[in-house]
C-alpha cells in the first residue's frame, strides 16, 4: 500500500542506481524528494511525471554519479538541487540550484546557424577538393613526359588539397557531434573534451594546419627555383620534392600523434577539440 498523502521522502545515503518512470508514480501528494548521496547514474524520461498536474516538486540529487539524462527527465520539477552546475544547463526547471556553477550553457557549436554553416562548409570543402584532386591527378599523368615544372607544382597542390580534405572531415565530425549531444552538451562536455573522438579531431586539425602551411611554403620554394632555372625543373629536383614531401608528412604525423596521445595535463583540448597549452604551463615557461 502507498501513502497517498505522503509529502516528504528522504532516500539519501542509499545505493539507488536508477530512477524509472513508475518509481514514484503512486505518491500523488509528494512535494519534497531527497535522493542525494546515492549511486544514481540514470533518470528515465518522465521519471517524475507524478506531478504533471502541478509544478511544485522539490528534488535534491546532489552527489550522484549521473551519466545519462534526457531533456524530459526532470519535467514537472519546480526546484532542483544538484552538485553539477552543468545539469542546470540541460534541463528545464523554474529554479535549478547548484554550488558548482558553469561558465556557459551553450551547445557545442553555440547556435543552429553555426551548426548549419559547419555542415555546408564541410560538405563543400570535401566535394570540391576531392574533385579537384582527381582532376589534377589526371593532369599529372598527362604531364609525366612533358612539363616537369607543372608536374611538381600539381603534386604539391594536391598535398594542399589533401590537407583541405582533412579540414572538411573535421568540420563534418564536429557537426555530427553537435547533433548527437544537442542541448545536453553541457552535461557531457567534460567527457567530450577527453574522449577518443575529440582526440581524433584534435589530430586532424593539427595535421591540417601544419601540412597546409608546409605545402604553401614548398609551392613558393618550387616557384622560386623554377624561375631562377629558366622555368624548368630537372627530374632529380622532382624526385627531391617528392621525397621531402613524404618525409614531412611522416614527421608531422608522428609529432601530432605524440601530442594527441600525450597524457600531460598541461596540454588540453577545448570544446571544438583544438589542442593548446594550459595557462599554468604558459606561466611556468
């Protein structure tokens, strides 16, 4: 039998792990519920729908290792008390109280306008660069026995296109991640910035930046060399450029891999997975 008039329930300091939809279904008069200091990791949708005819439930969920919530988990809650300020960003209650506040409640990409823009840019960058790279490879094959200068320039330009394709992949993964987290990003931001996928994005962004810069420098060097040599490039020079390009790709891939896998706490990633040195490390230097 359930006490239909029960207004206060204290279930703190237990080992509760889940709150299902029907956990408090029969406590129609419930006004205060204390679930603090438990092992709750999941709240189902409409877990507190008992008060759907009113919005006056006071809920305390402090000090629970919450891993998953939905946007509807805390519907009909009037006041929510939590030790995780990020949770207040993800739910809709009249009054959310936390002793640990967050600086921002924004989504991963701040707004839907940015999200759509990232989708469009990512698709355009990949389609255009892949198409141009295929076309240039056809041109290079036709130039093998003729213009070595044009041949080597197109090879370097293809390297630039490859790095731009990495940029497109980075943008698309970022857009997909934004769609995945949605309004709940603030809850999972800590795990996201330390996830394997974010490390992959960090790797891609760093490699893209380094190889774009190197490709532009090599193109400038080749143009300068061919101008001084009377607009010609010897086969030996073409081979040298290919070798240097391959070595640089391997070196930078190795460097970026080491930095990405580094567990040094002074090297961190932000919300869009761009790697940077923490302020502590900068001050020490």
